C-alpha cells in the first residue's frame, strides 16, 4: 500500500465563518480522531499540499500525518467533503490507526468485461457500487473487481462471488446482489384511435368553453 506524507497544524477556532476564512486562505479544515490517537483534534491542512500528495494515489493510502507539536501519526482518510461546484475538498475526517490492527473500510466495486446479456439487449445494473471489508490498514484494496462476462439476462452476481485479495475479509452480507442484467426496456407503442368509415371526425373540446345548460326537468 502506498503511503502519503502530509503536515497539519492544530486549529482553535470553529464554526462556519472560521472554516470559510481558512478555505479562502487555501486551507482545509480537518479533524483527526480514533482510539489510537485520543481525543478528536481539529487541524488545518494546506489545500495545495493535499492535492499534490493525493494526486494519483488511492483513497485508502496510509497518510503519515505530521501535526505541529504532536509528532507523526498514521491516519486513513475516513471521509472527504467536496465543494459541489469546484469539486475541491472543503473538509476532511482523518482516522488515526494502528498499523498492526485491522480496520473496517468501504471499497468500490468495478465490473470487468462485457456481459453476455448486454450483448443481447439487456441492461447492466450495478446494484452495489461499494462493499465493506476488513483488513490491516496497509492491505485495504483500492477496489474489488467482479467478472461479468458470462452474466445473462435475468442473472445476478452476489457478494459471495467477489474475490478478495489475501488478508482482506469482505464483511458485507454474502447474499446481497452486486450486479445483475435487466431485461431490455419495453418501448410502448403510441395508441392510435380507430377510425370508423363514414363517421365524422370528433371535434376537439375547447378548454374553458361554456357548455350548454341542460333543460330543466318538468
């Protein structure tokens, strides 16, 4: 597993205004927490340094986080919040870990190949885009692949069909569906009104037109 080196500084101010000021100064508000670390610690990380360090790296890379005045701690990126427009990180949750103890993580599922059912008009439906796994921090995979070549229309592959690398345990329910091939979508034909020979065409009703009043009953 790749490692990433980052530096951070403790922060004392909290709240939306303080966070926005930090972002305007190209800093990312973050929190470091975890049993191996102790109390949750708010920190700031330089945004440029973070983007440079994580470029091309797995989201499950071990980060050697050097906190000013606290030394270096191995952490995993637990959660990242991005700006909806710029897609740049605006907040990070970092989980301090013991490299000799297993952790729970969520990894992506990547279908491999072209399903036989899709070639016959079916639709590939990736039901589970992520699954939960347990492994040592250094063994957490970036993703898990699942071969869909032989999947026909109406068939599905389950969590039990995933193959995890050595040292990785898939903790998701084995019976959960991961991917399936759905039947082709039906295209409904437009309804054509039956034309009776010799019959006068029906006149369209005018919206808002006043209908004639009925004769009063005697």
